[in-house]
C-alpha cells in the first residue's frame, strides 16, 4: 500500500512539473497538421516493398532489408543506427499442391502454414473429415480421425478492432497439433481471413509437446467453400496432397535500431516501431512495411522540429511473424534501459480510429492532452485503460513498460493479412498520412513530457 | 429494292398476324415475375462448378461436364438431348514460375496464356524491356527487343459494357506474335483485368503466320505494378522464367444440345445458351456456368408453361475459350435449319441492364413488346439496332440469323474473368434471378411470336 501511495505522489509531482518541459498545444497541432502532407511513410513503404519485396524471417531477403533499413535510417539523420542480430529457426515453404481426387476431381489452392511438415515425396492421399470449429475438432473421437485429413472450416468475420482473430486464429495456431495428436495425416484449415479470393492466408503454428509434425495448410476461402459443398454431397471425399516444406536449422535474423537522442538521458526512451520481416507470399506492405514507415516518418518529424526531452527510439523488429523473436531479443538486450513508453504500429495502414492506453492510473491525466490533440484526426479514445499493446513490445510490456496504441481500422486488414495480396496497391496514401499525423502527435507530446507513465504491473487489466 | 419492299410487306404481314399466335402481355408478366424466385439457375451453376469445377476446352473435365449436362437436361424434361462432338487442339498449361533476379530479387505471380510455348527445361533468363501499350510495342525497333523479355503494361479500366476489353485485349491476342517477330525470347503482359489481386488473367492468344511460339504469360496486376516500379529505378532488370506449357495434339470437345419442341416446325428455332467450357484456373462460375444456367432455367420455365409456337433450343457450347470451336461446329452442323433468333449469355451473372437487338429493320416493331416487358426489371433498351451478338453465335450471325442480347452489367466482370477467382461465391443469387426473369421474358415473347426477325445481312451495322 505504501508503495502505491508513493507512486501516486510521484505521479502527481510529475503532473505538476514545470510546463516549460512540455510542448505547447499549438506546436503539437502544427506538427500534426504538417504530417498530413507526409510523403516519407509512402517513400519507405514503396521502397521496402519494391526494392526488397517479401522478407521472410531468417531469409536472405530479410538480411537485405536490414541493410536497406540501416542505409535509409542513416540517410534520414537518425543516430546510433545499428543491427542487433539473433538466431531463428528456419522453415522453408517449398511447394504445396492438393487435389480432390474423388468424388469430383479438381485442384485446390492452398498454402502451407509456418512449421508445416512435408508429405512423403510422392505425396499422400486420404479421406477427408470436416469440422465446423476448433471445439468440434477437440471434441472428436480420435478413432474417427486416425489416418484421415482433417478439414476445419470456421469462418472469420471482419471487425474494426480485429478481435475475431484471437479466437478464430486458434484453429491455425493450435489446430494442427490437436489434429496430429488424434492421428490425422494432415490438416487443412479454412484461411484465417475475411476475403473471397484464391489467395490463401499463411501464418505461424507451433507444434505442442508430443505432437508429431504433419502437413498443415490453409485453403483459400473459395476453396474452403468448395470443399464444404463437396463434403455436403455425402460421398467419401479423397484428397491427394504433396508438400515439400521443411525445417532446416537456424539462421540469423535481427532488429534494426535508430535513435533520436533526447536532451535528458534519464527521462527514458519512447520506443516506437513495427516489424521488418513479412510473410513470404506478399511483399508485406500492410504487414508491416507501413508500420515501420509510419513510426519512422513520425520520429523524423519530431527530430527535425528540435531535440526532444526524451530519446525516441525507432525499432524495425525482425522475425515477428514466426514467433516474436525480435521483440524477445530486444527486451533481453535492453532490459536495463529505462523505457518511458512503447508503442507499435502493426495493424495495416488504414485510418487510426482509436487511442488506447496501458499506463499506470496516476498517469491517465497525462493522456488527456494526447487524446485532445488526436481528436481532430477523427480519433476517439478507448475509455478502458489497459487495452494497449503490440506483438513486438509484448516482453517489454510484461516487464512493466507502459504502452499506448493508435488502433487502425482493421475491417479489411484480414482480407490481405499473410496473403500474396499484401502488396503496395492496397495502401491508401491519404490514410497512411493520417497515421503519420497521429504518431507525430503522440511523439510530440510523450517525448516532451516528463510524466512517468509506468511502471505498469500487472501489464494488462 | 424490290426485295426490300417485299421483305417489308412480309414483316408487316407478320406484325398483323392473328394475336392468337402471340402470348398475352399479362401472361408474359406473370412468367417474368415468377422467374424472380427462380432456384434452378443457381442449382445448375452450383452443381457444375462444384461437381465438375474447372472445364478446360478439350479436357477430361469438359467431357465429364458434357455428361453432367446431358443428365441434367434430360432430368429437367428437355427433348432431343444429345452431344455433338468435334476436335480441338490441346494445350497443356503445365507450370510457370518467374522471378526478378536483378536488381531486386523476388518472385512474380503469373499465368501462361493459351498456346504459350515452353521455355527450355532449365528455364531462360533475359533482360526486360517495357512498353506502355500495344502501339509502343508495334513501333519499337526490333534491335531493341531481340533476345529480351518484352513486358507490356497497358491498364484496362472497368466499364459497364466491357468495351475496353476489345482494344486492350489485343495486347493478349496479338502481342505475343508481334513480340516474337521482333525477336523477343518471351512476353509478359499486364493481366487483361480490372482487379488488384495476385490472380493473373489467362486467355487465348494465337500465333500469326511466321511467328515462332515463345513463352507468353500474364502477370497479376499487382505484379505488373511492381515490375513497372522496378523498371522505373532505371537499372537493368533481369527475369528468370520457367514454363512447361505445350501443345499436345488433338482432343475431343463437344456441344450439348437440348430442345423444347415448338408447335410449328416451320416457325424456326429460337436458340439460346452459353458455353460449357471454362478456363482451367477457376471453376468458371461467371464464365460461363451462369450463362448456361440462366438460359436453361428460362427455357425450362417456358417449357413448363405449355408448348411454345417455336422450338426453343438450348446449347451448352464447348471450347469457346480457346477459339470459338463450339460455335463454329454448331453453325456448320445446323446450317440448314431455320434459326428464327439466337441469343447468348456470356458476360457473367450481374444484373441485365440493357436489351440490344440485331434484327432486320422491319422487325423492330416486334422488339417493342419485349422492351416493354423487360422495363420493370430495370432494363433499358439500346436504341441502336445492330449491337447484339455473342461469341458462340458469331457464325450463325454471319449467316444472317437475327440476334438479341440481354446485356449484363460488366463493371466487375473483368475483376474475375479468366482468373482463379472465377468461383461460385462471386455470384449474387438475386442478380442471377433477375437474369432468369429477363431471359424468361425474352423467350415467352419470341418463342410465341411468328414475326420473321431476319435474315440480317450484313449482320452488324
């Protein structure tokens, strides 16, 4: 109790600290409005997706992307630009093909999920058993599954906050292990996506202890529709499947780090960023070239406006997609540094619609000027503290670092997420600029306000 | 001149023929409105795309589709249901892969065009030269093209009547021969399509005399965007390409024919239909399962309403996609029969927005009741006679057979046309029903009106 009271007193002291250390609202507004004409975020997104393209975690392309990032960040005038490497497991997609061989022969469009096993070289052929949901698969008698190809076809609906991805995504993350433990020879899931195109959604899945790796793939949504219809005819359905995916040792990945040094080294770091790696099928425009681009463009604007109080650190994380390796490596390497605040952009490039916080309660008054400055961009405030976070900043958050989020409209995010369709043409330059303006606003205030926003324990309410 | 006057007199005689031979407007309206609740067109489209799937011209799947059609048409109660076979050249797609190897290594999504040649087994690699249009390619000095991969990137805009497909589509139809004759080792075109997905648009192209077959492929639109951006960097661009497509002799194709016999064998046939074959990448839902489904469902409704004056013939044409082989075979085999009118549905399944005619001028008054009966469906009338037609009915039209068209809204047709995305989920059941209602209206009137609509020479104004 005493500790909490002391913390509250410290917070109130911070709130009453000289306004001189903060930034004037009219200056924030000017920076925000100028950012609505930003071209840098587009330039970075266009450059990374064009000159590198797909950037699978651990790949040679991801290494080229790191070099590209270092060159770009140095050219923009950031300080302390460097790469911090770490090892990641290497999974090779190889090829995948499937066809219904009975009762209605035709091929299917699908993509292997991360860490999928291969079929035998000549392929495998088995009868299909279908399930409507993860719960149905979990409830099934293993005797009905043994030797079969499992098909799980739960549909995901689009939502502004992307919330269906958590529960429905479990089919991808955990379904393969459940199917394997029940004796399935392979698993096909309906893509975890909201589109209607022949572009399957890949994504990582992890084998749980004791689950033998099997081929695990996602059907494009129209193909899942088709397999549902074929199964409904009531005749035995056989699929022939050939997959050459494989795990192949360890490779180097890395985070790219760049600073805008602050006036007060003791004021702590405001960390922003996104992830540099992408899935291999698309060019990772919305996931997540736009995230590194938006946050870098905003940091550059604050840098150019004069030295901030706090150091702004931009991190382009590596190997997010395959298991948050970059975020974990960063948290380990920088555990002793004081992080005043962290925020990640990793939900596309559509408009920011909401500002969310996960700060200590005493710091909530210091969030109000941010909310007020964001409002003219059409951004509302999430009234529930504790709902901010980010995948690459997860370990930082667990260690008590306070977080904020600028939530993007995710209604069409899962049309593109982890597919070949995640390409530059899906980004609306005007919406991208609104993002840069929001992040510029956020940084203008938080990098110049000495308020202690944390620590926050437990990290999530 | 005398002939024309005689024809006019004959037409006016027909117009003043006993109304007893015609159908009452209220009966037409009742048939039209009942068709707005049609389920048969959906049933046929769903069945054909699910139980057969892709139906490439000359393939074993197209043969299965013919058997499926015969069974379905017999079960529906049509008479004289049979298959008329003919030979077609057989082209095998095989595999195709491409990657930019310099300056920015990354793979590209593309599909071979019909009749494309293969690369050498180990692939080919060459520098790329880009052109904005067919005209720019035609104007180019062969010395700049020799040994290179030609890239033509003209964009097509969506239009309600699909009219850009004619001129822009020439890049696909004729571009490969032009590139080959100028010494190109391969040609990549921007997909002839209006979407923004990683689903390339295939389609037929024909080698002109003296053009050596080369690999000819279409890039998905986002990939064409990407290659444009890469070329704009101004560095030499190299692509490695492997294609195993090949011509492989001759196969059987066929038309499926079904009649609703009329009361008066001398009144001529009203021919309606669509094509049964599809490209191999999708399941041919909008191109053209829906076309055979709509026309068949409408003919079934007229059949069930009592024997019409004229015979209604439904034709599910084979091998349209690879060069209108089915239409040509039909016209040859049935040249001696009297066709009172012909009409094809081959432009998707979106709403019919316009009624067009290509009849002899004297028959225009007989088109008026059709236009009036279609108007409640939101269908306007094309005031210019001579603008009806259809790909499979082209040879009939050339021989003087009068035509009408129920023009569908094609604004999004070329988002899907000839891609893997041409699947059942793209069809809106309500719009499909509006199509059936329009065709039912058309058949109710024309199959019961003794007016001579033709012959029409020249076929097009």
